C-alpha cells in the first residue's frame, strides 16, 4: 500500500513539474520569450537613457533578428519569382528585406514608452500545423494601459523561427509583397531588381 502511494505521489509530482515548465522549444514559448526578451532589453535601454534609434536598431539586430528566418520570408514575398533569381540576386533581396524589417521594428519599438508591468499572454486561436505555427500574443503594459495584439507566424527548421508578424489587419510580408507586385506591374521584374540593387 505504501509503495503504491509513493508511486502515485511521484507521478502527480512529475505531472505538476511538467505543467509548471512547458516545453521551451514549443513555438508558444519561443514567441513569448523572443518578445519578452526584446521588450525587457528595450526597457533596460530606456532606463539607461540609451534608446536612440541606433541603440534600438542594435537591439533589434542582436535580440530579434537571430530569431527570424529571412530566406523563408523572402521566398514567400517573391513567390515563384524566387527560383528565377541568381544566388547573388537572392542574397540581395534577402539583405533588402532584412534592412526593411529591421527599420520597421525600430519604428515600432521606438513608439513603446514606460515598459512597466509588462505582461505577455498567448491568445486563443494560436495554431500549430506541422512545421508551421501561428501564435497570437496579447501584450499589456499596464502602467499606461497599452494593449497590443500581434500574431507571429513561425516555421520549424532546426528550431522555431519567426517569418512574419501580423498586427491587426496588417501582415509585414503581405505589405512587402504588395509593394513588390506594384513595382513589377509598372516596371517589370528587372525594374524591381534595379530598385532593390540601388538601396
């Protein structure tokens, strides 16, 4: 009887321990950790009065971008056109998209102020489908009652990476895709390549 009780208590303890420590490799955990790490780093910069645009750009490059799969994102933006590009052109487009995404995040983070009582929660409707996931986050900054909703689109390679960020009604990748399509319609693919090459 005592042996059975010990086994039951051990199983209960293990289940509780697992519940308290969710899989850190899940897309949910990665999404929360990336956003929390980025915002806490921004809060530290603000506390040190080192939140110039250059400081925030370095933060984005060091904290956020290592978790973004730029090649995957660029392939989605260019669709079938990706395979028609030379490797040099593919690198050129990936660099252009990287720079654009960094500047978008710098602008976004620069708008965040007084990052007190930071709370990030996973919203209902988050999904995992094979090697892709869509993680909906609710970011609350309670002191100023700021509420942000963001969906991180993720892909699993050797680990989970972000490839798109969707704010209410706005997908970063779809925004770039529409801009590229507009240029191609007016100037052709060669015109788009020339514009990207000159930036």
